[in-house]
C-alpha cells in the first residue's frame, strides 16, 4: 500500500482510463484521495490598487513580454543568486523537484517571481532548502497570483512560528488552486498548531496535509481535534512522528466522530503512527470508529497499544461500515489482540475492511483457521501477520504455486491473454481495479484454485499503487 509521502510526478499515461476507473468508484471507496484533480478554481483576486507585493519588480511591462527562462534569469540577477540549472531545464514540466538544492530564501524568491506567470507547473517540491521566513513569504505571495500550482512541498525547511503564521494567513483566504500541502519537519510547536488550525477551520481547498515530524503534543492535539470538527475539505492528514499522548489523542479522536455529534465528515485518511496514544487513545479511536462514517484508512502503528487497546479499537470495528485499512504494526499486541480484531470483523456483516496490518504478531494455527472463516464471509479482507508460533521463519514462508503461472496456464487453455483474464474480473472492463475488489474477485472466481496468500503476491506484481492494481503493467 502507498504511504503518505507521495513524491511521484503527475503521470499522464493511461490518464483517460484511470480517471474513468476512479469516476466509477464511490468516493468513500477510494483509499487514496491525493490523485484526484481539483476542479478549476474561479479566480478570486481582490482589488490590488494599493497592495503591491514584494514579488513585483521594476519594469513589469518588460517582464510580462519575455519568456519564462529570461524572466527567471532576470529575477536571479535582481535578487543576487546563481540560477538553478535544473529549474531552467524543467520549468515547462508539470512537476518540478528542487528538493535539496540549497536555494535559500533568495533562490526561492527568484523561483516564486518566475512562477507568478507560469501555467505549466502543477507540483513544486522544495524540501530541505533552508527557505526561511522570507522564502515562504515569497511563495505565498506567488500563490495569490498563480492559479495553476496544485501541490507544494516545503518540508524540512525549519519554518517555525513565523513560517506557520505566513502560511496560516494565506490559508484563510481560500483563493488558490493549491490542494496538497506538505509541511513535514518544520519545527512546528503548539503555537504553530493554533495558527494553522484556526486557518484550516475555515479553509475548504486543502484536501491533503502532511504535518509529520513536527513537535506537536497534547495542546496541539486539542487544536487539531477542534479544527477537524469544523473543517469541510480535508481528506488526508498525516500527523505521524509527533508527540501526542493520551490527552492529545483523545481530543484529536473526538473531532472524528460523525453526526449527530459535531465532527469531521470529510477526512478519509489519518496517519498518527509513531506517537503515544496508548490504550486510552485506542479507546477514543474505537469510539470514533463506532460513529465515524468517512474514514477509510487509519495508521496507529507504534503507539504503545496493547491487547487491551486492540480490544477497544475492535469495539468500534463491530459497528463501522467504511474503514478499509487499519495499520497496527509495531504495537505490543499478541495473539489475544489479533483475535479481538478479526472477531470484530466477523461480527460486522457490513464491514468493508480490506487490510489489517499486525505484521509483528506471531499467530497460531487455530487463529489461521478462524481467519479463514472470517475471510469466507469477507473475501476482500487480508490480515498481514508475522507468522505461525513454533515454526521457523523458513517454514513460515509460503511456498505455494506461483499464482501468475496458474493464471497463465488457464489463459493458454482458454486461448485468451492473461490481461484479458484480469479484465474480465473487473465489472468496468478497465485495466485498473481497487485492491479490495480485485482480492474479492480472485478469491470468489472458481476457475483457478488460489488462496489469499497467493492473491497477496499477485497484487504486489500488478503495480499496486494508490489502492489500485494495474493490469496494464503486464502488457
């Protein structure tokens, strides 16, 4: 499954077909919302008679009439920096990755000046460039004028409180096409959380936000919980590698409840791994899952959750009808906790769970038999565990027949291609298919004897990305 750090350029190959497949799905079925395209944004420019920005440079008529390369070179000359060759070579591409280029605030400003009038760059990566307060100010001013840029990564730039203030001021205006923002590793503390959450409470454009590897603790958790209860746009939130403990975890989860209680109704993906939720945080998460009707992906890996916490999360799973992925890796859970999770799915006929990750847990043969029974009821389900108790790691490795070879043999007998076999599994007839639907279709088809472990290997071979398998990878 894809993680939150989606640094791949925007792809255009097979675009029409992929978009058709995504359109076919209900929005709640889509695990990964980052790939969606923001509708065209109406330009909401304010009256600027007395509002010249710092990006406006002398002889604007001259710069309006010259090309992008010339504009950038002039901007570099103006601010006194050496031009970045990579930017010159790629400024007409949809994705420009300038991470780790040592741009500094002035180098960032030169790029911002150029992007004011750029219409091709949709994704800009500026991680680890020491852009500082002046650099982020230049970028936010640029976004007041540029209505084409959709994704911005300014992670690892130590922006601190003043950087958070500048970003928050921009977010409150809701007047750009930006929908994906990465702010990981910027030394954001509690005051920063207060500023950002105030802005995000009323912002409806940002749909994917990465705030991982910051210094948020319990007070920030309270701000974030309040923000989630009010926000109407955010679909993906990454808060991994922060410092939330029980108090912050409870406050955060309280913002995830569904009506009739005031709560978030848009968030689909939440990553709070590498924090300190503990069992009390797990209880709050279980309560949220019992009521929430939007979340489809939750990662609480390494949060000090024991069997008691797993049991509390399981209570929520018994009533949840939307969650598809639950990651509990690296929590001190044993066989008892693993049982509580799969029995919760068994008790819930409306469960849509596809992937439970407890891959540090050793299970028993009896557990596997029970799991087989649960998977018979929920064929889309896959539970990843470490192995069987009492067996060596070598014996735990599945040595079943290569699933692709089975499919190739069957295709040859029927005189069809392997791609055609897979296409027939898909009700849409397209070359891409959601992972859960594919797993269910493979388990339920009767022509080829194949188990869920073989299906798991098959999914890995089918270029699984953004919760979709791609049969086109076989062509």
